[in-house]
């Protein structure tokens, strides 16, 4: 990979490699430039609450430093877009970043991760769009409120639906992540999630996957303690009482097939060339996963 080292990073003492320029031509992947760790930090499947959040907590960088770096990058590097790969963009930081880009007249296209947090008001989202935000990546995870509660997501199906509407009104493309296999998951709740996905207007890209079990996270402990008949098999993969890991993968493939072959998605893609381009760019790996043989990834222990 081709990395650019950042010499001056306030409040974060550990030296890290921040910018990866090799992933996609003309796209700029930036890690940890706005914040260090997640401002929510409670999700049961996430590694951060039991590791780095305990050590350093949530830290925000000085926005002037962030804007200086973005401005320098677009003047000196062969890039057209920046993907801010920080854990999640807090509403307050979204305002500071967007207003800063506008005030400095930095003409860029950008994307980031965010929670389905209703504190992201329509006014804030419109400001993000005005500053060049093109794509938002949201962890929806489930279409069942009880599953979301057990995940400690701090959102509901209703709030997720509303936040999708807000981004759609602003013309920002929405990329949604969903999970199959968290606490209390059944084939019924999986179907509720797939029905929820189909019902969302403005959802452009979807990823669906089983959970990866990181040893210190709450979900790992739930599986390891055989709660409700759940267990971890010899490969280190999660299995529920009535849903094996292999069945989780099959359900993920079914959900992806149903979304990407739906009339709603096809029509949306045909009228939006940029969306169609995104889909075609990732068509090879997606088709291989959805229609090919199952690929098992062993989680980190």
C-alpha cells in the first residue's frame, strides 16, 4: 500500500498510518482524521468498547488541523474524493466539517460512516450535502426492534427509516450494513430484516453478513457462555440454537439476491448512472459471493 505519514496529530500520541491511496484510483481513504474511537461505543458486537475505548476514550481532533490536511491532500495528491473511515461521524462534527469545507471553499466529494442517529437533523444533512457529501454508510444491522435493543444500538426501526428519508431528501446516497446472527436472531427476525430492507426508499447499496466474533466483545461472551443454546464451533464461528453459521451465510446470500434483483433497485440504478457504476464496479465479488460457493472467514480470537 502507498501511505502518507502525518507528522502532526493533536492529542493522539500513538503513531498511525492514516491515508491509504492504493484502494481505488482517485479515491482517498482516510482513517482517524476527525476522531479517535466511536462517540457511541456501546454496540455488543464491536471490539472498541472493551479495548481502545477503555484506554483512550473518545477523542476529537482540532477541526482546523483536519481541514488543513484535506485541503493539502486535494492540492497535492491525485485524488477526486475522500472517504472518511473514522468509526462514525457525530452530528456536531458533521456540522463543523461541512461548514469548514464551505467556508474554506474546498470543492470536494466526500463520504463517511454515521449512526442512524436522529440528532442528524435534516438541516445538518442538507449542510453535509452542500459541502460535497455524496455517500453515507450506516450500520442498520436489523429490522427488528428487540434485536436492535439487544445489540445496544440505541436506534429503532422507526428512527432508521426516518434517517434514510432525510439522506434521500438531501440527495446523499445511502449504503446500509445489516447483520444476521446476533442475540435472539431467528429465521422470523431475519425475514423481518429483509422485509425492512425492501421497504426502505433511498437505500442504494446493501451489505449483509454474519457477525465476526472478537474475543473481548459482549457478543463473543454471549456465544462463548452458550446463552440460549448459542455456541462457537471448532472453527471459531458463531452458531445459534436453531441457526447454524452455514445457514446464516445462506440467509445473507438470499437477502442480497432479493435486494439486487428487486424491481425497485433495478429502476433506481437505471436512472442514476453513478449508482449503476458503483454496482458494476463491485459486481464481480458480489456475484461470486451470492451465487458462488460459501467462503468461510475465521474470526479474530
